[in-house]
């Protein structure tokens, strides 16, 4: 690649985007050169595809110059990106050129975890895996193989694993991310919030963000809509112990004591109900159990909430009135990564209830009803039924864990204990379980019980370090994937297609999953020869074709109603058919029918709560080796309040280690002494502190939050793992 030119160009594009986060205004304008056509012009070729630098799947246009990947911009025809990518999306070319990429299949030599490998052929690797899987099936049954997978690239692995006979498929995006939110909303409205979130941020007149750090959390469409809402003069209320970028845009900033949001939510509802500020007609028409709810929240006055949250009663009242003034275009954002304290499904339910009081569900500026295109699935033979059922949640211990695959930590527990039945093989696709699950010791302990650990990744991640076999995947710019048929405000179909060839012996997921199925004697599940046939079949049955979608990357459908007053049926799929202010199903199962507050455990003396989140230029722990993104941020710092830093004699730039309540010591990390955080907590950007030596650029740079998260609190409703329950102190470095 022409490194200088593309880097200069890249920095220009991303600093425009980052400028937004710091200085306000919109993201960079749509480039007039971004033509959504598959064109060759003076050695320049444009190929539309969709981004995979995170899981938002923005439509993009890749540019090639003289046959080489040059740059990526947003696809103006795509409803998610609307022609603009976030800095990570723009930096996607770095994923193709990353010198740390896995290049060929590797098999472990010696002990697990010692990171010594022999390079093998694809046939050798897949034969080894298929033989092991047949042995496991013969001895323990097919359910003893589990798949962990994150993102759309896992589609074909899920298919192969189901065909093999296992129902044990899990993703950290449920029990370590947004599961509790969808459970809380489902219990209230009968539907979840889904992804992309059905939030009508663009039209909100008042937007309340509870720890949703938009601007650092760079989910493109939401950041663009947030920016529009600000420009349209919406009132922004931000609740965060840390003065986030979003907080800097807020009319009201509430620096809440961590873990006490439930108290604030109850007090807000108390004010809105007592002062009769709620949408009475809406609540009367759609609400179930409102009087019982009113009685339950009566004790939770702002004066009661003040010592819990440290937010002044006047400020609680003022913000409650502000959000009510703009109803129903008043949106309390449901959040996304909500696995914080273990009472997360109930906190999410409280957020749902507050939205219900404001009448925002089904209304403009609140939650719209998403639509999608109708693209029939491929007609495969039925999967073999499983006699044993899923392994993760014996006796339905977590009654609301259904419907989203299995629980990651449930599979991990079963692997360790052998109960309710043994798990002997793990497939890990595009998820770094060492970083994504709390308590890495338990993950490593579970791995010791396995007969087979296969990791499919693009770089040598920490979990790959523990594998028996590592399979190197082509990055998204080098492959086709499943169609993106998203539920969104506008219906569309998006295509991911190869822009360039893989540089070494990497293969796309569909090819690996299909070859493996064939070696397992499951060829009937792959009646197509190439994914192009599969995609064309699906598209033809929807009235389109692969040839057609390849040109623009996107097919959009006609606008459809998305609000109640546009004709969306005002139905709620709860047991009562209404919005459940009081939940009889929760009561029957022994849970609180209306959310209650439990104070968080206090830190041990001299310890500070460990909080963590995102940086605009990185995705989780997966982009630290990307040369373009690492140039912008190559390590994290620990945010410490200036007064606390002073107490320890620390200043910005000093190097320390963090030690958690269980004695776990982090890598060295730089201090950021700042007034932008409370005195009772510290903050790290997630994804740094890599420990795999093969990650040359990222090895030991910064500290890993994951490593310090040894404790977690399980949500009794749905099995999510609250992870903001760890505390750290500081160890000085000479
Ligand atoms: N401590 C801590 N834990 C967390 C979080 C946190 O903030 N802190 N966040 C939680 C949340 S919100 C989520 S959604 C989860 C996310 O957790 P994960 O999905 O595990 O995210 P990553 O850790 O980035 O791991 C993604 C892996 O996929 C690999 N990868 C990237 N592209 C490709 C590809 O094209 N093909 C293949 N095969 N692999 C690829 C990357 O190299 C990386 O190893 O983690 C959760 N866990
Ligand atoms: N750039 C970038 N963007 C991303 C991602 C990425 O990796 N990189 N990942 C995407 C994914 S999968 C997800 S799930 C989202 C996650 O992003 P979000 O869902 O927006 O945020 P969280 O990770 O839950 O929380 C981080 C914020 O919560 C605050 N916080 C911590 N504890 C508390 C508390 O007790 N109360 C309150 N009110 N606030 C608290 C922190 O200070 C921080 O600002 O980001 C998405 N967007
Ligand atoms: S939000 Fe950014 S990284 Fe995620 S898909 Fe969109 S452009 Fe790519
Ligand atoms: Mo997430």
C-alpha cells in the first residue's frame, strides 16, 4: 500500500470524525467522490460492501487503486452509514494490511497455552478437527461440542454445529452485553430493543443517556442521530460517574455514584407520577397494573434517593420535569452494554417503565417499530433434534435466559463441572473469550477440561493462545458473508463482498464451515458449491439477484409505517397484552413485580470501583494491532480523580499498576489525573493490555480491565454477568 498517502488521507477523515466528539457539529460530509458503483476509472475501482470493524455493519465503499486496497468510505445509499463511517470503519484497510495477522492454520505443539505452533495445511487441520469431533460425539454425544460466536460471520459455523447436533451456541453479546436490556423491555412491552436499537434519537426532543457514552461508543447511526438531535436543540441529560463526551453536550449532567441508577430511576418515576406529569391517556389506554405500581414507587422520593445517588433532590426534580415536558418525544436511552451490577434486567425494566410513563414506546422521538425486507432463508434439511437440550441453564435457573442461544458462562460452568453433562469441545469464532468473559481463571480452568479447542480468528488473540488448532480467517474485505437483512427504520438488504484477495493462506468462514461439515459427513447441509450460489438463491427468492446487489451493495425497500400514529398496530406481546407496570409473571416466579433498589456493595478501604468503556478509535480488544488505529491510540490510561491522584503523589503520565480486591496485578499503565471522574471510581478503556506475544504491536501496551474483573454478579432473571463490581488500588512503579 502507499502507506504515506493512505495514512495522511486516513488521519484527515478520522480527525474530522473525532473533531465531532470534541468540538461538536456533524461528522464529515458525504464525499462527492463516493459513487456507489462498481466502477473502474483511471486505475481506481470502487466496490461496495459492509463494515466489520464492529458489529454495526455500516454500508461502505472500498476503493482500489492499481489493484490495491486504498481507502474506505461510507456508502451514501446505505441507511446505517448514510455515507459516513466512524474512524474505525475508515481504518478498516489496516485490518487487511495488519502485519500481525494469522497467515496459515496452526496446531499446538506441547502444553496448552504455551503458544508453540506447527504450521499445517487446511486439510490436515480440518481432518484433525473432524476426527476429534467424531470421537467426542461417539463418547459424549454431539451436545458436548459448543460454539461461541460473535457477529454475522458466525452464521455458517452455527449451521454446521446445529447440523452436527449441538444446541449449545452462545455469544458474549447476550450475557456480557445487552441481554438484560432486552429482558427488561420484553417483560414490560413484550418486545426487546434489538440491534440496531429502535431508538428514534433523531427526533427526540429530550434524550436521557444513562451511562450510554455515545461519542466514545461510536455506533455510527446513533452518533449521527445524536449529533442531529443536538443541532435541533434537544435537551440532553447525561447520567455517568465520568464526564463523558456525551456529558459535555448535556444540558443536565448527573455525576451519579456508581451502581445507584435504580434509585435515581425510581425517584424520577416518583416525581413524574406524583406531579401527574406522565402521559395519562397513554398509560390509561395501554397500561396494566398502574395503581399497584404507583403504590410501590411512592416511598422513593428525591430526598430518599439523594444519599444513595449523591444527586441533589432539586436536580432530580428538574430533570424529571424536563423529560416530561417533551413527552412523548422524550427518550430514555435503554443502553447497550448493561451488564453492570447484577440487577441489570430490573434496572432495564425501570428504564422501560420510565419510557412507558412518558409514552415514548411506538411514538416519534421515542422507540419506533422497526421494519425489514422479506428475504426467505435457504431451504436446508431439518437439524437433528437434541435429546439432552442445552447445557447452560439447568432447571431453568434463570427463567428469562431463553431465546438467545445459550449462556456463555453457563457453558463455561458446565465444562468445569461436567454438570448437567460434560462439554468436551469448544469452537470459538470471532470472540476473544479471555477478554470478554469475567474471571479469566475460570475460562482457563474450563479449557483444561476440553479435548478440543478450535479458534477461528484473524489475529493471534489471547484465546487463540490456548487453542489446539487456530484457523486463520480472511478479513471482511476479502470475503462474502451472510446478507445483512436488518430490522431498522428503513428496510434494506446489504451485501458484504470481497474487495481484495487474502494475502496468505486465510479462508473465509463459509468455506471453513462447509469443508468441516463435509469432513463430518454432513454434505447434505451444504447443497451449494460456493456462497455466491447461496446468496443468489436467497436474493432471487426475494425478487432480486446477486448480480444486482453487487453493484450498489444495498437494496432498499419502500418506506413503511414505524409509529403507532402511522398505522403500526398498538399491540404489546406481554401476558396481559398491555404495558406491564406491574408484572404478574415476575411475581409468580418470586421476583419483584415492580423494580426495587438494593445499594451496591461498598469498596474496601483504599479501593476504587473499576469502570470501563470504549474509545472512539478502537473496537473492544480487536483493533490494537491495526497499524492505522494503533497510530491514533496505542495504549490506555487509568483515569483517576485529581484529588485522589494527589493523595498518592500521582500525576498525569506517571506509570502505576492496578491491583484488584483479589490481589490481581495489571500491566503497567499510565495515569490520567482528571476532574472528569468521581473520586470513588477509576476508568479504563477496554481492550488493552494484550498478553499474546504474537500481537507484536499491542503486547503489554496498557492495562486490561478484563484481567481485573475477577468477580461478577449474576443477574437472577437472565444469567447476565454484572462486571462493575470490582475494585482496584494503586501500586507504585519505581
Ligand atoms: N472486561 C470486559 N469484558 C467485556 C466488555 C468490556 O467492556 N470489558 N464488553 C462486553 C461486550 S459489550 C461485548 S459485545 C463483548 C465482546 O466481546 P468479543 O466479541 O469477544 O470482542 P473482542 O474481545 O474484540 O473479540 C473479538 C475477536 O474476534 C476477532 N476477529 C475480528 N475480526 C474477525 C474476523 O473477521 N473473523 C474472525 N474469525 N475473527 C475476527 C478479534 O481478533 C478478536 O479476537 O465483550 C463483553 N465483555
Ligand atoms: N468505539 C467503539 N464503539 C463501540 C464499541 C467499541 O468497541 N468501540 N463497542 C460497541 C458495543 S458491542 C457496545 S455494547 C457499546 C457499549 O457502550 P455503552 O453501552 O454506551 O456503554 P457501557 O460500555 O455500558 O458503559 C460505559 C459508560 O458507562 C459509565 N458507567 C459505568 N458505571 C456506571 C454506573 O454505575 N452508572 C452510570 N450511569 N454510568 C456508568 C462509564 O463511565 C462509561 O461512560 O459500545 C459499542 N460501540
Ligand atoms: S460503527 Fe464504525 S466500525 Fe462499526 S460498522 Fe459502522 S463504520 Fe464500521
Ligand atoms: Mo456489546
